[in-house]
C-alpha cells in the first residue's frame, strides 16, 4: 500500500483559490476526472491517469495528456457513478489511502451534494480525504482534524449519516465541548477561526468540516 503518499484527483468546474493548493504533495499520483484536465492545465499539474466519459473534457486536453504519457480510461456516458466517484475508486484500487480532491462544482448543485456524500460514505471510511473546491476546503472527519488558516475564516461542522457525538473544538469563536451534532442541524454552521490554527475532535460519527477563506485572505 502507498500509505505514505497522496493521490490528487482533479475535477472540473470553477477554479480554486491558489492559496489552497500551493502546498500540494510534489510526488503525488494524479488522476483527472474528465474535464478535471482543464483544472490540471490551469494549475500546471502533470496527470498520470484520465478517467471519465469525456462528455465535458476538451478533446485537445485529452490528446495532450495522452501524448504526455497519461493513461486514458474511458467509460460510457450512461453509467452508475459520477466521474469523480470513478476517479476515487481508481485511486483506492491503486493502493492510495490519502487523497486530495480539487474542483468539482461546475455549477451543478446536485453533483456537488452527491460528491460530498460519496466522500463521507462508509465505502471511503478507511481513507484520509479532503476536498478543495472554490474558496473552501472540505474534510471528512471521524476522529480529529487540524485546521490552518487566518482569524475570521469560516468553519462549519455538518453531521452526516447520523448524529456525531463528543464534538470538541479549540481555536474557534464558539467553542463546543462534548457536544452532539444531529444530521440536519445547523448548530455547527458559520463558526470562525480565532487564530491561525484550530482543532476539531469527536468521539463517534462522521463530520464534514468545511473551512472557507475570508475574501482577500
């Protein structure tokens, strides 16, 4: 297993804030999901594998990736998973347990919500996954996470798949200590960093932690 290395999965959609991606692992295995090729090009990231039905990728980007030595895995348009989910499964099958996703909105709220729920699903529970999208970083947390940012950045905590028990925070404006967050509750929405580092811990359940940069930070 490649436990000490990361896989980077690039999806299409809106560009991400550069300050969120300036410290990507240099030796990561890079997978582009369909039009994630455009994201790779804009960020200057070489791609190892391209996966998708290619309904949105620029044919010139696909040809360029193929010429550069990337492997191309094409799927039918009519399929039972999004391109991003297929890319995630490919990275897991390749032996990677730590993954960073970049992009993946593209104006489709249904795709955004579906992909967020995929990340938090039991299928990917053994894996360390974070998602960089727009001006936010989304992390699936089952025990502990460190958040690095600037005072005033927003941090939201959302329970998925059932209640989250024993939630405790440090470095946030509104502190939680041994709290329970229920699925569908907005209690954890729009907290704020009070320093450049915060910690979120929990005892049981699955939490989506969304760290959003303040404009101009």
